[in-house]
C-alpha cells in the first residue's frame, strides 16, 4: 500500500485545477469562435473607387477598379436565424462537399410526386447527392402570388413529400428561383407586365421599378418558407435578355454614369442582400454567363463574392480546359473562393429534341472531367459541386424537350462517368476542384498559398467498361450503342415503358405513315387529294389498299392509347396533351384524315364526283 505525503497531495490537486482551467478556456474559445464565425463571414467592407469601364473582355483579369459603387452591406443586426421547427435539421456545413446535383426543370413536364418517389432512389444509386429544383409555376404560391400557379401545381403537402423523399435517399434539395431573366412565367400575366424591362418582351425584370424587388422578396420568402431544410438556394440570374434597352434603364444609366453591368450587379446585390439578411446559413448560387463580361475589378468592388458562388455552365460536347480557364482566373481574382460547374444530360441539343444523343452528352462530361483535372493549375478556387442540367424547355414559351424517363439512360451514363472520373475529395487534395474554362497549361503562380497547390492527381477514369457495365446492370439493359443513342434490352427503371415507346415514335411513326401515304401507288392513282376533295372513287381500287391503311391506323391508335396511359402515370394532363400534340398528332392526324375520307367515300358506292 502507498501512502502519499501532504506535499504530494497538494501538487496533484494543483495540477488538476490547472487542467480544469485549460479545458474551460478551450470550451469558452470554441463558443466565441462559433458565435462570431458567421458575423465575420458576412461582414463586408465599403470601397470607394474611380470611374472605369465596367464591362471587360470575357477573359479580362486586369486590376481595374470598377464603377463608383458601394459594396453589399448586411448589417449584423438584420441577420436572423431560420426558425427551427420540430424535426427540422440544423443547416449542415457542406462547404467542403463536392456535390452532384440533378436538375429538375419543372417549367415543362413536371413529374407527379409518385414518379419522383421511384426516381429518387435511382438517382442516389447512380451517384447523385442532391437535386436542383426549378419550380417556376409548379410551386404552390398563395395570396397575391396565387396567379403564378399552374392549375397542376404541386400542393404544399407535395413539396414536403418531395423533401422527405430526398432526405430519405440522402439528396440535398436546392430550390431555384429566377430573379432577373427567364421570368416569363411571371411577366406573362397582365398584373406584372409593368415590371418588364421592355414592354413587348416577358423575358426580364425592370430592375428600377420598386415593385420588382418587392415581388422577388415575396416569391423568395414563400419558397424558402417551404424549404427550411435547404442550405442552398439558386437565384438563376442568367440570360437577362434586353437588359438596358428599356427607357427606365437608359435614363438610369445616363444619370448615374453607369452601364448595363452596373445595373446587373446592383440588382443582384439587392437580391443577395435580402437572402443574407433573412436566412442565416443559406448559401446562394447563380449561373455565371452574365458575369463573364464583367471585369474582375467591378466584380470585386460589388462584394457579391461573399454571398454567392458562380455556376459555370458549358454544354458543348468537346472543349478544352483552356477554354474555361480565363473565367475561373477572373472569378478567383474577383474574390470568389469557390465555383460550381454545370453540364447537361438532356435538353441542350435543340428546342424540339425528343431523344437525347448519348455520345454528345457523354463527351460533355468527359470534357468537364478534363477541366476538373486541370483546375488546380487554372485558379485558386475550390469546387463545391456540379449541376447535371436536364432542361425541359428552352424557355417558358418553347415546346418540350426530351422527357425525363427518356433521358434517364443519358443521366445514368453522365453521373457514373463523373463518379468514376472525379479527382479525390478535398480532404485528399487540398481544395482541388470541379471546374471551368481555361488558360494555356502553365505552372501555378509562385504567389499562391501552399495550401492551394495541387497534389499529384490520377487521370480521370471517365466512362470505362466497368462504368458501362454498372449503368447497364442498374438500368436492366443488355447493351448500349452510344453513337446510335440506343440501349438494348427490356430495361428496369422507372418510366422504362415510356422510354421504349418514345423510341418507337421516333424511329417508326413518321416513317410508316409517310410511306403509306406517299409511296402507295394505289393511293396516288385512285385516292389523291383531288379524289378526296371531290368525294369520289372506285371501291374496287380503294379496297386494294384499304385493309393495309386501316390496319396501320388501328395499330398506331392502339399504341397511342397505351402510351397515353403510361404518360398519365408519370405526368399531369397538360403535359400528356402537349407531348401528344407535338410528337404524335402531326403525323397520325394525316393517317386519321385519310381513313376518315376513305370510309366516307367508299360508302358512296362509286357516285359521280362533287363539282
């Protein structure tokens, strides 16, 4: 047995007290850091600059100072935390996460929630970890905004169900609200026509009318009220057509010594200021095309880099990292520390495209993989994620592009190509990222911090035989022909029946009907447009082709009946009718008219022609 002396006991007690004090100090410091972290992040400095040209060349990375303006200020007192309700998640820190968002463009062919319930598990299985939802008129707006709702808009319960399904399958939900351009779904209404930049065109907001920002605040508030789990919001802001052409804009520019770039950033700052002030922890994204011509100095002066990440989009099949680099370098110089990419798995090869070209979209993603590989040498930027866009319309007024079930094989190929080819996560490569267009290959500038210099990275794997086999097994196909854009086999994924039936429409409907109408000599000789107009014909000759035409008509009508049934399980009635009107009726109506005339004339029993 050991007996301690009083001196030894005192020393032990002293050491324990010191240890307790150190622990308390560490806890206190951690609390202080957590409390002030976001205040420091949101604090912006005012800058006073000289007048300068605001729009620069696309690749301009010069040290110009930008226009006279005040950086976006967000007083700390106005920053409010999202109200946490029972069961609600606290916004998680995803700043170091490379995300793969699948874009759901709901301005056309919005799927029923029951279909999303089937699709979300597949997206997760294929490698997606988020969805970017562009609601437009499918959101359940209420009150003064109810006029914006489609008759088939999702209900509030649907919005909640979508988020529950996403959470169940580990998919981050990012709502997209257009805040400048592509707002036809708003400005088409007479109630909001006075907010158009150019009165004739419903594309873009007039940023000088106070009602514009007030309306956007209402829209953003209603959307975010139903997306309290989300840690990201996308504000669109792309393709602001006709900006600067309205009389209000021309007057503003002449009185403020500004230009269209000045106006653009002024409006974006107001939108971002509202988001930052109202929603603590909410991160913003925006398409980058309008930023490409703005000088680095002007972007830096605006202060928007503290509040938003640009999403660099490019949909061409073959491009080099060197094409993206100038934009990335400029964004880094402008104060952005992170960027996103945007590729496309459908909806970018023609406004009326009904079948996605697989090789085209695969090449687009392989090109982005080369950019990802090159990013560390292009710019000191961190990649936060990539959006796989799947456009459903080119704008609110255009026809439907490829339906989602038809695009799933392309999506599977593109997702798995990214999963197989992406560089290691940030923890392994010190901020290596997913992006951009590019300068010629060169070593990183000597002034870059060591933490931003890349480690050696493996070459992207891309679309290997193993990747191909994973896609085929997941979708239930036996083989695929990329150049022919076809997958062979029965298939086993949500909407596969629509996939096969649309393929039949694309490959056989028009061809079979035109062949019957234009190549059948008996029709040309005894049932011409003249015969049909004058309502006469010889039954003996008509019957030589009648059975064949009637059978063709019967087969296609039965086919369309089945196709309609499958479409109705996935889509609302307006989508079903539109798709059939655009893709079936232009051809089948010709056959229907011929059969109608045939049946009417043959009943006349060879009467004289009508004069």
